[in-house]
C-alpha cells in the first residue's frame, strides 16, 4: 500500500491554536492510543509544546493488551513523565488522573493567598478520545465526541471544578509519515478519515498484521481452521465464513475489509496492541 499522506488544511490551524494557547496553560496532557503508543505520538506536538511539563495518557487501554499497557506505561515514564492508563468510556483511570491534577493544583498554589486554577491543554491525534476523557473528568457531556476523526473543530475551555480547567483541542496529525507503517497504524485505529483511503487495501493490511501478531485471535474470531500464508487468502477465508459472497461466487472484498476494520476498532477481535513495548524499547 502506498504510504498514507493526509494533511488537511485545518491541521495547520490547530497547530497555531496549540502554539497560541501554550502560554496560558501550566501543562500539556498528551493523549495516546494505547494500541499504538509510538505511532500516536505526534512529533509536531512534541516540537511545539517544548519544555512545558507534560502528562501522558494511554487511552483506549480497554482495547489494548493489558500486559502491553503495563510495559508501555513503564517505558513511557522512563524519562520521569507521569503516565496514566485510561478508558474514557468506562472512566477507568480517571480517578488517578484527577488525583494527580489535584496534587499539581495544590503545588501551584502553595503559599499563594489568591488561589489560581490549574490549566491543562489536552492534545493528541484525531479520534484518540480527548473529548471523551474531558467529559469523564468533568462528569458530564461538555465536549462533543464521535466515532470518527475530526469531531472537535475549535478550542473549548471546560471547567471541571476543583480549580481545574481543561482546554480541548482538535486532533492533529503531521504533514509526512516518514515510516509508512505509522500511517497504517493511524488508519487502522481510526485516526485518519476512512474516505481518504482504499478500505479494501487497508483491511488487507490489517489482516496481514493480525495474522502475524495475533494469529490465534484472528482464527478464533472468524472460525478459521488455520492461518494461511497470504493476507488475501485469509481475507477470502473470512469472507467465506461470514457469507460475504455475491452472485456468481464473487467475494465481496470491500465488505470483508470493512467488517474486519470495524471489529478490530470495536475490540471484538480481542485486546490488541499493534506496537510491542518489548520490541521497540
Ligand atoms: N473503547 C474505547 N473507546 C473510546 C475511549 N475513549 C474514547 N473512545 C471512543 O472513541 C471515539 C472518539 O472519541 P472522541 O472523544 O470524540 O475523540 P477526540 O480525540 O476528541 O477526537 P477529535 O475531536 O476528532 O480529534 C468515540 O467513539 C469514543 O466513544 C476508550 O477509552 N475506549
Ligand atoms: Mg474531540
């Protein structure tokens, strides 16, 4: 598959928005996708947020391998950063994150007569769960969320009480993926608009990756008697098991691809981490 290169114009605006608001915040909270902790780290965010103190959140931890979550938490906190695993849907990890924010707010106000709120900018790639996590922390539906990238359009301050203010920002990608596998990871996990890609090819790539990394889960989900050597062979076997065969016996590749992508994204194939901490760190 050709390397995915998708950089809509509004990303530039988001970059400027982050830069302009940086001086207003005490720290930056970067939300990563626990299934792809490296690919979801935006080098542009790192570059523009520079020396601001940061918290790293591994969100969607419910969709990733629990053992890998723990390894990644350790690997990412190596440089001294606070790393917290969360599930913004169930609220798991939110208490721990809140406790950390409250501690930081108390530190900021030590010896101050007039208390100031702690201000935090929430940043990350599209669809990683920034707005969902903010809603969890705020205990209500303050920020708009959705099951596709590009839902948040502008900045929004949300007061979560206890003297803590969060700034929601639109998801941001960077102009060029040096390593094509990064683009694929982002696409598998739903951070790149599906409309900009060939879904059949993307599904084939995902089947190839799962066959290599999680063959047992793939076989179990689609009741395959074994894993074949080629992604296409496995895709055809999945299509046959699901009955995605059209008149004349033609296989509906697109429907099969979409099904595997949807089921992976929903966690139905299993808890899958596509980048192994032990291998890359
Ligand atoms: N399984 C799971 N789904 C999540 C989690 N957090 C968010 N989601 C889902 O992921 C989708 C995207 O969530 P949003 O909060 O809109 O993501 P965002 O980062 O604000 O996205 P943009 O504003 O488009 O950049 C929604 O369908 C959420 O329900 C999580 O921890 N686990
Ligand atoms: Mg959002």
